[in-house]
């Protein structure tokens, strides 16, 4: 119940009703002329002495005539009725309300108002504003309220503050009294006037162009703030565009030529241009869409206004286009203040999935000054790059493209392109606007559906290519199975889709093709489908259940034949489900409407029947023999529903034009009366206690049918929560959910809903004595239980201690087993490696030739580089002049420095230029070494001048010099690799490969049982067995069989690779057959043969996971005979010879092979590729954890996975000797009869000279320079990529192990100490004890080199000349020069001034022109044309 307070009294009753006696009210604080005494009256709308809980109570005070004003409504009792009598307390500050209990309500609640405006605006006659206490209260409660301005009773008396100025710039110089800002005013004038704000500190403005602070007035008497106002600090400099600057609400000005925003216009001189209005800002104007075809050189002209003219020293205009995340800058020309043009250039983007790519275009000048774009939400101008051929594979798709693209179909090339790209006769060019605009050779690719009723009405969808460009082209030329099919305009998609409605077929017509003509029926414009369309006869046989309420909604299942024929198609998920419509009649229906026929039509006379509106329900077809529907509601008037007990009804279905199903007489559906519920009494509210069931009364709650076994599915909701229902004939018993308060009750059955009213569940009363006793007993039992748990825990702790001791013993045994496993594995590997190395001599190691080796290091990933190809003779003549320039040291150094100073000269370009220069200078290594030394010296100077740490020198390849240094060592250490270091490196590779293949290797994830890398370790127990198979050589069936060790858990591809390794163990990898080109044939007894494959129809699939076939899958026993045969379709085994199996195997083999350059390692872990045909995921030994199908605890072992990290120790111990041999060979000055290469000594001496020159005597810095120079730049690359040196194949697990060895090698060359802990990477922990020894080797190696006698320049030059002579003709120098010259053309504008000015400044004299016949600029730019 609510209480309403009113004032401004009147004497007229608001409404009629019972009235209580009048009660005199002396007001304690008479407000604003209100009478001291007044009458109080309560009125209500109900003729009862109690008010309903939903009623409101109005209180009136009688006074002078006028309108009453309600100023407050107070909630008094919730819920429940209230007595209409009430009384005041003795002090007249409380009002007593009588309900089930007495309620006391205060007469006023002034404290709820927080401001003077709210207090005086509420209209409460008792309240006023106590100014210095900043609170709303009665006047007598405010101290010294009788003094002037202490107590406000009118709105105009509220204190208000005004500040001048209202804002100030943060960059403004402190002026007078505004310099600081404070929060306390020291004095307040009692009258209106201005007050100064002395400040004590300057504010730091947070992010944004303004910050609002509060200025407050505080009373010294009360210590409270009683007035405040806002003050704004603003910052113009945060605006970086003219429009945002001048449109700011603050006093900001834009300096056009400085491109800054300032509060002080004096800082913008007249010449610079001061802008205050938005229309004066330099800005681009809206233009039509700009279309630019890719790879076509074209200018872009833009409209603008107020474009500034760059001043002296400022750069010109540029267009910046951001294409797919990358930025392309194009020079632009300013014609005048209103036009700018992006110069001729071509643009492109990747991929053929997008045919029209919107591109963001920005115009800048002076490098970074942006011209404003007034519509940032819609970038202007709108530049669109487009490809005619993208997603327009057919003539029709091409011609329906936007005419503005000017795309057309080139018949000779069979592609969509621009006119200038189609050099064919005029008759071969098709365009939409031309005379020849009809596409030939239409094609039908799909028809949906392929079945339909003979009566017609089916909507057939025809998809294909070149199906006309206008509807009139196909409007009368479509036949389906010989029957005319009328195309529909709504379903027509030009060139792609036709939707037509079938006519009626003759009885003799059963099936046929779809035939269309485009415009004219000539052979080149006709098409026939490859699919047949069939006519079907639809029948219905049964319906279950056969009863339901008249409200409808019963789920009915109908069975029959050919129910899926037709075109009422819905598409849930990705499957086509045809629909039918189930209906009941309420009047005679149109021929295509479905209706229910029965007694309903005879209940009312024709004159009394309601208007026509048949009830329809959409049905869902599940299969050709079954569909489900919801029974429609039966349309009856309320006077007839109660008279019926059962009502059999006939029904029908709308299925295209099938007339035989419109009315069915053989299957009856019985209706029974709807359930009827009673309301919760007159008030509609039912009061209950928690846990009390809710009873809904009614009739017909159980259908009155014979047998009485039919029950309805009732749902009762209390609020939003359902409750458990028990049904009888006259009531529903609902177990109320755990709720309190008032909630609506809703009952649902069939297609009807009914609410009997609201239920009020009162909260439980305070605890009774039995409840308190029960709680005490429960508490005692809980204490006893806790004590018992503690005793059990103590016993369990003792058992845990014993278990821990047992685990400790098991760990000791485990360590012993690991040591024993290491010893056994090493002995076995020594035997295998001895067998391997016994067949290898110097020529047995598959070294790559010098050209292939250098190409893989200099240009990794590029198979056929231009430096290996010949050029035309006329081109070579043109490059000879450029070759003279390259041989000029001044030119070459200036050229390299100029290129490196360009921002667009990327890291890839630096490496490429360095490799090309070294390729050109292969025949002149003395000159190349001289240039390299100069570049390195410059690099060292630059590094020290920039204050970088000296240890960072040569750490990364960020300059041409660093890449040239790598290439220099590549050229000069090839002999050392072949004669000395290659053998231990190859032995390490073979040892790793053989050790990995001794245990299981997952073909999908690349994880292995034996590994040095934690990431590539199988962390679970894999059961496997070693088999020895006898393999027949694929070259000769008569050659002796070769025994091969295989694991029964190996995939078929792994078996083939191991067999190829065994048969062709001394043959280089590139000369071996590929496993993908061979089939594995298992030759069983009695001449039976079977082709084994990774995937075939016997492959196991469980829960969307498909496991690759292994030898264990085929149950191949030990000692079996197998053979590798060429991949072909054979007749050995009918099960495995299907085309699908062949395709799957080939797909898998391609999946696990690396692509790109030989043994490209960009993707070290093969991806788990789902089978796109079936949606399953592949696995071999371990399921990928990222799919979430396999948790850590389900990985085949109850032990934690870290227990398997001990396998890293076993593998490391096995391979330790081979790692030591390699490191010892590299870090020895004389080993295996080979002396230290001169290049190493020469370069180390050069670095020492540079250190002496710059006064660097820190041994750690010198050590780091040498480590970055040779081990990091050369040896690490060789260790990680042995395929650069040998003709081998490196798989992912071998690569992971070599990466660990390479990391150990790098750590050995470092001078810093690595503090290792339990969280350190496993690869560092693995060799933590060995690295100190390796560091000693490195330090001894560097010391020995330093003690060796220095190499004279004459000896080094002789050595370099000999190396040049040996490999003089390995590369095509002219082709390399052509590639370098491309950079000259690209940066000609920057290179020419540098050559003319740069060398002169450095040498103090003008260099001799290497091209006397031409000027230097002509020789670089126009004289020598780019080949």
C-alpha cells in the first residue's frame, strides 16, 4: 500500500466513496501561508473496511480553494491490506497507519534531498535548505536559521557560483592570479560579487583536449563545502588536424604551414597562414568512386580546397595508400590549391578471393602533414582496386560485373579481363555495352530438387554458368523432363540461377533432363543437365498419435511414400528438408489451401460461420517416408466447445499441386475438449508458505477418451521457473520451486496458455524452538565429524609418508634404468653408426657441389635464381659499363651506403644486394675483401658513435656488410667443410636420424620417443615392437632381399621411407625414388599380394578421429616379405584399390611432406588437417591436445607427463660423442690433418685491429665480436641446416634436435653466465654441465688463433686469387649485375645525387669518371637501359 502526501488544499472530493471522520491536524511548521490547522481525509475505491494490497491511499488537507499538489508517495505496507483509519503522534512528527500490525511513518523526510534545488523543488512544505551545513532539513533544526541567508526557503535564495573566465589553456603563460589553482577560498564576501581564486600548484592535464575541475566554496564555521562550480583546462596541441582544431569548442587556431594547433594566434605568422574557420582548412572534397585496375599504370586525380604551397625547405605532396596492411607511397603533383594528382603508378593486392578492394587513401605533404578528410567514418576519396578475373570464372559472371569496371570476356584467352589485355580479334571480345554481348556455351551444374509430383507446382532451382544476363533471355525457354517450367522473376540470378515452376506432366512422362535456351535456341546457346528429374507419386498411410486438444499443438508423425518430393524447401543446417502444410478449415478454402474436413463445418449454420481464415501448420519432412507436424487448432465458438467430448476430423496437406492430398478421408484425427482452469479466487492472488504445493483447479484436465490412458503434457511456470506437475481430472498439483515473493503462474498445454493469477509465497517466520534444538544437534554432530576427519587425516599422512619413501626408492631405480638404457642405446648406436661409416669414405658423404652449396646459403628457398641463367647478348653489352662502375670502390661503397640510407630498403633487400654483390665479385675476391673490410670498419664506427653496446655488433643481419661477411665465409670455408668439418657434421646428422627412428615417431605431430627437444617428445608410453622385414629392391626383382628394421607402429609412409633409406643408403637423396611415388606391397603366402596404404576403407574412425594405418593395423608379422612398386591402380586387393583410397593416401603423403625449397623448415610441425570430405581429424600415435578431445590425464599413463623428460637424458647421452666430435673439430686450430683456414685468422686479426684502433681492450667485447663474426654467422647456420652442405632430407624431429645442438653451440660461444633454475628451458638444462667445458674450448681456440703469426696481405691476396680462379665460372656475372641494376633503377633519384656529391665530400677531390663517353648521371639513369 502507498501513502501520498498532498498540499495546496482544496475542499472538493477527488472521487466518490466512503469517507472517514475528519481529524484536525495542527502543523508543526506552517509552510508558505498554509493554515495552521487542516482536515485530513482518506478515501478508497472498495466498498469494504480494508484496502487491498494493490490499493493506494490519498491524504487530503482541507484549506482554501485551489488545486491540490501531490509532492511525495511513500511505500507503507508490502503486501497486505491497510485500515482506512490513521492518527498522528503527540509531537505531530509521526503518522500511525493500521494494518495487520501498526506502522509509524514520518510526516516528512527532508534528508533524502541532496541539493538546494532538489530540496526546494520537491514542494514539501516542511523542508528548507540549511546553507552552511549543506543539508535539507526543517527550519528549527538549522542552526542560526533566523539570520539572513542562513536558511533558504525559496529557489532564488540558493547559492550559485559564476567564474570568469570559464576556461584557460594549459600552455598559456601564468597570468596574475590565475597562475596556480586551489581548492579553498580564504574569504567569502557575504554579498554577490567577484572572488579571486589564489592557486598554489599547476595541474598536469591528463589525456584528452580538456579536463574539468571543481572550484568549491567551503565554510570556515562548519568546515563543509556549500557551493561549487566547474572550471575547464584545455590543450589545443593535442589536435593534429585542422578541422578538429578549429571545430574545438575552445579558442584554438591552426597554423597551416607549421601543421600545429595553438591557443595563441600570434604564434602563426601571416605568411604561415592562420586558420580559424573549418571552411578555410586544407581538405579533400568528396568525389565519385575512383576505380583503379590492378597492375595498370594510372594517375589518380583528387579535388580539394585550400591546399598549401610547400615553402622553402619543405617536401612536396605524396599519396599514401594502405593496401592489405602495407603502405605504398606515390609522389603527387599539386596543380593548384584545389587539385592534386597522384602520379602514374600501378597497384596490386594478393589473392583472387576479392574482386573489388576498397583502399584507404591519404594525401600528405612535407613527409607527414596530412590533408584533412572531412568524413573519417566514410573515407574519402574512395579508391577501389579491382581485378576483372577475380571470382568471375565464366563469361556471364564477367559481363554482369559493374559496367564502370570496363571488364569484358576475352574468348581467345577464356578469361575476364580489360580490353587492352585481350590482343584478339574484335569478334573474340564480349562486353555488356557492345553489339556482341551474349555469352555462348551455357552450362547446367546442379538442379534442386531432382524429384517432384506429377501434378506440377514444384519450384525447380537450376544453377550453372552463362544462364543469360536478363530475365527475358530465359523467360520462355526452360523445360524439365519435357515439361514446360515457367521461370520466376524473384528467383532469377543473372548468369547463375533460374527458378521455375513446373507444369503438369503427362502420365507417360516419368523422367528426363533439364533443357534451356538462352535468348535463342541455337546450339551454342543451349544447355542440358547431366542430372535427371523424376516424377513421383505421393501417398500418406498413417498418423500417430491420433488424438489431441482442440487448441492444437499436438506433435503428429505422418508416414507415407515419396514425401520428400517437391519444392517447399527449408534449409536447416546444411541439409535440404522439404516441407508440407497441414491445415484445418474454417470456411471453404481456395484450391491451394490445406483444410481439415469434418463436423466443424456443420456446427454452425452458414449464416453464423466466422470469416474465412484457415488454420495452417508447417510440417517438417524427415525422410521420404516420414514427416512431423503440429496439429492445427480447431476453430469453434466458445458456445460449442463445451458440448463436445470427441470430434473426429479429416485433414489434408498442401504439397505443390498434389490434389489427392488436399482432403484425406481414410485417416481420422480425434479432437477432445480443451482443459479449463479456474482463477485463484476473486482477487487473483494465492498466498502460500514455502514448500506448500500450488493447486490449479479445472476440468477436462485428462482427456475423456475410452480407456483413460491418454495424458496431456502440461507445463506450469511460477515466474520463470517450471515446477513438477501431478495431474488428475479436476486439478493440477504443482510442487512450488524455491521462491519467495509474488510471481505469476502460467499453465501451458498443447497450443494454449492460461494464467489463473498470482501466487504470493511469504518468507518463513523466525526460528522456532524445535528448529533451534535441531540446529544445535546438527552442530554437535558436525564437530564430531570434524574430529573424526582429523583422526583419519593423521592416519592418512602416515600412509603418505610410507608411500613417499616407496616412490623415492622407485625414483632411484628409475635413474639406474635410465643410465642402463643410455649405455645400451649407445652401444647399439655405435654398432649401427660403425656399419654406416664403414661404407663411407671421403666421396661417400653426399656433399653438394660448390654452386648448389653457395646458392642454398646465399639465396635460401630459391631454386632457379636468375644468377644461374644466361642473358641475351645485347643485354650483356649494356651491362659492361655498369660492371666497370661496380669495380670502382668509391662507386660501390657510395652505392651501398645510399641504398642503406633509404627507408624503403628492407632487410630482405639488404641480404639480396649483399649476395648479388658477392656473386658478381666471386672472380675478384681480393677486391671483394677490401670492400668488405671498409664496410665493416664503417659499421663499427657507426655502432660506437650511436652509443650502442659494443657486444651488439654483428649480432643481427641489419646491414649489407653483415650479410656479405656471411657470404665471404661461405665461399672460403667450403674446402674446410669438405675436408674436415663435414664428416663429424654428417655423422651427427646420421646419428640423430638413426636414434630417432629407433623409437616411435608420430607422423602427424612430429613427436618422437627419442628426442633432444622437449617440444618434440612423446610424453606417454607407446607399446611397439621391432620387426625385420625382407624387402625386394624396386630396381630389380632378382636382386637379393634387403633386411630392414621396422616398428609395427610405423605408418605405411614411414615404412616406405625406412626401406628407401636401407636400399639406397649410399645414394644422394635427390637421386632416390620418392616414397609418394611408390606403393608398399605385402607379399603373403600362396602368391597373395596386398597394397598397404596410410588411408583406405579399413581405416578406423572413432569420435571424429581417423587413425593412420600402421603395420600393426594390417597385422604384418615379423619376417614378412614386402616390395616397393611404382604407384598404379592394381587388382591385387579389391578392398584397397578404390579411387578414394588412392586419393586419400596421396593427400596424406602430400600433407606430411614439406613444401618450398629443399627441406624448407618454415613449418616444423605438420598441421593436423581435417578430412574436408568427412570432417574428421587425423592422428597417429598421439592426439593433438589443442583439439581438446584428449586431456592430460587421458594420455595413456597415470604418471605425470614430466616423468618422460628423462628420455631427453637418454638421447643426449647416446649422441654426446657425436656432439663432442663436431664441437672439437670446429674449435681446433689443427685437426684431422687440415690447417686453420686463412680466412678465419685474417678476419679475427682485422677485428683485433679495429678494437685497438677504437681503444677497446675489454676481452669480453673482443670475444663477442669474434663469436658473432664466425660461429653465429656461419657455423650455427650449417649445424641447423645440414641440407645446405649435403644432399639429404631433414624431417621435423631431426630439425628440432639440431636446433637444440645449435643453441648449445651458441651458448658455448657466449661470455655471459646463465643462471639456471627449475623453470629454465629443458634444452639449456640438458647441456648445463657440458657448456663450461665447451666455453673453455672456445676460449682456447680464440687464444690459439691470436698467437698464430699474422697473415700478410700478399699471402692473403694470393689465397683469394686462387679461390677466385677455382670457382670463376660458377655464376653468370651479367645476370647478377642485371639484378643489382634493378636497384639502381628503383633508387635512381637518390643514387645519382649521392654519387655526384657524396664521394667528393669524402675524398676532397672529384673521382675519375669511369664512363668517359657519358656523364655519370646518364650512365646510371638514361644511358644504360634496365635490362
